[in-house]
C-alpha cells in the first residue's frame, strides 16, 4: 500500500514563504513604487495599469522625493493617497478588467484565486485573445516573483511534518469499504516474516526511511511481534491480531509519492533519497519556466462544454488539461495510482475547483483507500479550516457516499505544523 502527498501553497506558507496570490499582488504594486522613485516623467503604464500626473511640469521622482521628506510611504497605495492628500492630481486607470477584478477580490475578501478569476472572465469576455495575453503577462510576473521567494527557502525542515509524511498507515485512516485492501496489505507484509531469510527485505525497507540504527531496532521489534503472534496468525490470520500490537515499522507505506502542485522546491527537502520515494512537480518548476502550468482545470464545470463547443483553441490556451501532455508528469502519476492501493495526504492544498479534474481522478480511483486533510489553525481566533478543505474535497467527487467514507474524520487528523512553531535541524 502506497501514499500520495498532495502539496499545495499552504505548505509553502507553513515555511514562512510569502507565496499567496495576495502576496504576489502586493509585490506587484510595490514594484510600481520602485519604478516611480526615479521616473522623470508624468505618465507610466504596463499591461495592467496606467498612472498619470495632470500637471505638466511635475515628475514622479520629484513628488516621491518631496513626500519622502515629509511623510512615510510604506506601500504604493499609501504613496498615491498621500500624494493626492497633498494636492497632486493623479489619474489612475486599470487597463485590464481581469486584473481589476483580482484587486477587487483582495479588497473585499482579503484573498483571491487568480485561476478562478481568469475562468470567470473567460466565460464572460468576448475578447478572449486579450484576456489570454493578460494572463500570460501575469504568469511571467508570477514566475519572477516566486523566483525571488525561492531564495528564502529555509535550510531547516519541520521535524513534525517529516514524521507525518513518513508515518505508518494506520487502520483508522482507511475507508470502511476498503478494509479488504488493508487486510491484503497486512498479509503482504506477513509474507515477509521477520526472520533471517527475509532480512534483506526489511533492512532495505527500513533503511529507506531512516538510518541503520533505527532499522536494526525496528527489525528486532518486528521479529518480536511475529514471534509473539505467530501461532495466532497461522491459525486465525493476520486480521485477528489487535491493531495496537503492530509495530509502526510493520505498517510503513511501500512507496510515497510527493505530488507537488507548487512551483517551488520547499517540499523536495522532505523525502529520503531512495527508490521508494519520488516527487512529481505536476505543474512544472521555476528552473524551467516553459514547464509552468498556470491556469484552470475543471472539465466538470457546467460551462466547460460550452467552451469546447465554441471550437476555438483560444478558450483552451490556459486550460490545464492540454498542458499536462507536454511532459510525462501526469502519466507518471497515473502509473503510480494504478500500481497499488494508496492513501492521500492533503498538505496545504485547498482542493479547489481549479484542479478539480485531476483531483477527481485521484479521489475516486478504485485504488484510493482514504483522504486525510492536514488543516491550518489560526493562532489568533483558534479556528481551523478542516471543514473548508472537506467541503472543497466533496466538490471533486461524483459519488457522495464514497466521499464520506474515504475522507478521514477530524478525530484522526492533525494540523499542518508551521515552521516557526516546531523547527528542527533534522535532515537526511
């Protein structure tokens, strides 16, 4: 039995990287501040925004210098507000309705899902080419921003996150309807009785996870367990053994796939360097900008068929599904889920509609035995987002009964640890 770790942006945020779309948009505006600081002109614009001074002989660099001497200007918007308060006439124009809606979402909700905003605009907008060009421009800026953020990846890893990723497969995480797969997993492991004949199997498995000393003590624990229950297993089967009696090492996943939806390499630090562990950057990597898949991925949306019927490839330019064919990543993922039963750990992924088609493939596959969300807890309010994640997961199912069975209830779930609350120098 295997495990898939779905890694989303919440994982990077847990490591103190400012990788949210809100952070990105704030960076965009503050880059305007840097540009105006030394700009001896009255009008400046880019693909999304235009700003112009009404007075003929006033220049942005002079205004910046004057305001810097009389008042603090921490952000671009504060700078503009202060300039207007001091009597400067400024014309501000959004050149992109799409980008304006992104900012409205941040102003009203405090957050934004750029990919969802793009899709809503795609359905409504008649000038699809203009919208797609704007999305391309925003994609380039996002890559630039994330490259800057990747320079701040911490050298240390979170020991608790590592322990979760490499943890045993517990019976309370398995869907009731999939218990037969759990029993088959136990039988499979029982086939490698912890004797000298199968010593190499256990040493290879256990060494893959940790180190030689841990592997030796774990092998000894497995031999003691099987010696204690050997007669019971032979007479009544492995399923007759009390769950609490199994040593953790006996229940380790055969393979672990880290399915990284982020563009950064934060999560790459968490898997040991062994064949049993692999990472797929399903949406590409910053080191290869051409590999970046940034767009919308919900073929099940009721509006999607209408887009297909238009017979215009411009509507598909930023749909994720066609871009998956540009690399072998998606096929590798399919090969993994076809190979054996697996459980899914959700770490920092919202499971929103922008990845709905892919997530439906993972969640409703016959080999999926459970889905375990790791939720975020707000320190100030004490509230968590477990229910939000589960509600989003439910939208990725067509079978509600299957969803209720496969999602691990909150009793057996844990918060996703934040780096600043539980740090460790542990490394492989």
